[in-house]
């Protein structure tokens, strides 16, 4: 199987889907002539023209909101919000318009749109260019949230997101764009809402998504050398959450560590912990641990940034703590 | 001069709208309707005149104020009333109630509960129309207060930049909830704002249904011919409070009385009578038939079922 980068996998998904359906269009800041701040849309304007790959003004609320309006009137927009942090400027349009329009209007409208956004920390990007806001939007019923960790997952899930008749918030981690992975040449899609076990194990379950899957896998390698066999469950989708996959894994390992990049309070990890406490209390042999950023805005200085973010070492510590409980 | 039958239709629709709004206020005060009621009594000419300029397949985004726009676009009064009651026979089956009366087939796209959502949705509808090569337009209603939202400016810029077929109709009824437009809008006439984006614009007497119709028709023609967006500000006045229950401490009785003298329905009635199109007899017939229609709608809503609790998750996701 050929190896391609994460960014190429995303680009291939956009190419393939746009070739197959002329109702799909892309809109966002610098996605056309500028080829995207992270290069995801490179070449697309040349291929599909400026009506289908639209450079938008700096107007996040209108980019997402117009996406919703377009989606309910017969087209299939894929809008790009350059940084996940900027979704705060379009909060109403994601949280209320995209997620709730269909339900509130008695199911009369479909909102087949994708909101792509680069999220996560990258050295020195600091507090308004580093955040992972998935937990905020998970709180709004009606929108799907996807955050893949590999090129293979990224391509298959983006294709599914574009074909989905519901709004999908699709998070791409800045530090993953350049990683490589095997992606088949033949057409495939992956189901939204299904987690994937990235490493089999018996002693402890580590749940993670996006970049943190790679940190969890690094930690699992180190732990294996010390006789602890960790299972790594990649959620891939935050909403709808594949709670069966989490509970099934915990049923065999009896221990759970959740690793998430944003700060701990009010996060997705708390939700997963609550689900396992409510529905899998008997499965547990030890308390659930969360490894997350500290509850501060992401600071700029390298020293502070490293200290705030979850590290492989903290994951290892958490696993060891509950394995010796 | 407009066709006499058409002028009568404008008048009849204003009467229907008035009686429907009055009934809904009455039902709200009687505790039959749970949601907030924002009546448009006194503002009929704006909504009826503007909707009359649209084709059946054009898109329209209503405001929370009144029920005349959704009625004028073709949604039957029975369904409108069922939505007010939260019954399953309404357009949104009890999910969105009085605020979210909509109809995909009639192009009534629904309402944003956060004011200003209308602009971005209309921009998107304009994008679809253009991309699909259709000759529809999208008409967005909004109030004077809503023109202060950032989404107004983002959307007007986009609509102008991309020449989208969007018609913006500002129902300037002088109040954004409790605040007078002079205390909220820096530019005086709201129709001055679109000039900043190169969007043609005019202010009309919002209590003159024919003037509104003609201005919006010009706007629709402009948008439909590919010339881009067009803006109409219709100046009218809100007779009742922002909502039923508004204590109204911010304005005087005299101010309201002065505007009630300018009633758009009475004005059209006098005009039609002077022109020999309306007489006492057919006027009574118009009012009586509208009353019957409203009573029939109430009966329909009363007889309809509430949604089953089994439907609570229905329509959260599209299959």
C-alpha cells in the first residue's frame, strides 16, 4: 500500500468527492488562490474553478452560517475555519444553526455540510491558535464531530463526512498534517461513530483521539518494556461517541486512562469517565484517570507550553498509578 | 396602477394577517399558547407587500414578528395555528412552535432564534441558487435592531462581493425590543448602511402596502437578473409590545396613538373605496371570511394532537 501524508489524504478525499458530485463546494479563508493555510486545498481551485473553491473574506460567522443556508437549499458545502479557535467567532452558527436547524424545524431540512478546522497546539501558537474545542460542540446535539489520527482514517472519514446528510465538524491536528501512513489506492470510506483499537492490550485501556493517539501509542511502547500491556482505543469520532468500544475494552482490561489535549475541566474525558462510571462501574478495578492539559490558557513560552500539555511521561505515570492501585 | 384584483388581494391578506395576529395575542393571554408572541399588528403592509413580490419557488426567511409573512407565502392558517399550539399537525410538529413555522416546498426556510442568523442563512441560500444555476431569489426579513449584528455586515459584504440574489427587507418598526432605533442605530436611515457595500437601497413608507410591493418588486427583479443584492427599508411602527407581557415603560401612549392613526389597513381600504374597487359590502365579506378562516384554524389546532413523546429524538439526525 502506498504511503501518503495526512494532508494528501485529506486533499485526495476532497478531490474524489468533488469529482463525483458537482453540488459540493469549498469555502473558506485563503482556500483558493492561497491553497489553504496548511495546504489542504492545494490545486483544487485550478481543478474546480473559483465558484466551487471560494476564497471567503475574514468572516467566520458568515462562512459557517452561509454554509448552513447553502446546505439546506440543495448544495453540499465544505467550509474551512482556519484555526479551531476561530470557531468561537462562529459559535452561534455551529452550535445553533448547523446543529439545531433541522430538529427545530421539524426535520424539514437536511444540513449536509462539513466544517473542517485545524486544531491543536503547535510550538508557540499560544492561547488563540492552539485550542481543541471539541468538548464545547459535543454539548450541542445535532452535530457530528470527527478527529482522525492517521492518513487512512482521515481520508475515509472525510469522504463519509462529505456524504453525510448531517453537519459534521471535522478536526485536523496541525501536527498530524505531515505524518505519513498507508492509504489504499482504491476507493473506501469509514463509518462515522466507530472507534478503532490502534493497539491491542490486556492490562489497561487508554482512550485518545487525534494527536493524543500517537502519544498514547508511545506511552504504550514504553509501558510494554516494563511489563504493562496497554490497549489504545482511538475514538476517531467524538460525537456520536462509540461508548460500546470504550466499555468493551474496559470489560477486558478493567482499567481506564483517558488522554485529551485540551484542559481537563469540562472536557470530553469527563464525559467518557461519567459514561463508564454509570454503565460500567462493575468492570473497573481502579479509579479512572484523566491526562489532560492544565486548566490555564495555552501559554507561549516553550517551557510553560510543555509543562501545560499532556506528555508521554504523564500518560505513563497515570497508567502505573492505576495498575498498582 | 396595479391590477384591481391584485390590490384587493393585498388588502385581503392584510386583513387576514391582522385577524390572525389578534387571535394569537388573545390565545396567548388566555394561556392557550405557551411560547412568546411577538405581534406585528400595525405592520401588515411591510410583510404582505414584500411577500407579494415573490414567486412561489423563491426563498423567504421570516422574522419572529407576526405570522403574515409565512401566511402570505402560502402556509395554511390551520398549520400556522397548530404550530402556535405546539401540535403535531403544525409544520414543525411541535419542535419549534410559533417561532419556527416553515415549509421547504414553499421556500419558507425558517427562523433563527438568535437575531442576525437570518443574514448568513440568506447568503447561503444565495450561494446555492447561484451554484445550481436557478433563477430564484432569497428574501430575508429583519428588524431595525438586527441590522446592528456583525452578521449583517459580514453577509452584506459577501452578498455584494459575489452578486448573490438576496433581497434584504428591513422592517423598521422603530423598536429593537425596548430600545428606540434612534438610540441604537448610528446612521439614521438604515437604508444608508448597504451603501457602504455598494448595495442599492431605498426607504419606503412601510404602512403603504402598494409602495412596499413596488419597491420589493424592483429589488426582486434586480436580484433575479443577476445584478446582486438589493435593500429595502420599510418604515412602520410596532403597535404592541416586543412580546405580550412587555411592560412598555419606554414609550408614551401618545406616540402609539399617533401611529395607530396611520393604520395600513384603513389606509388601503380608503384608497380602494375611493378607486371604486371596494365597497361596504365586499369589505364586510372580506373581514367575515377572514374571521371564519381564523376560527377554523383555531378549531383545527384545538382538535389536533400533541406530539407523542416517542417523537422526541425524531429529526435530530437525517437518515
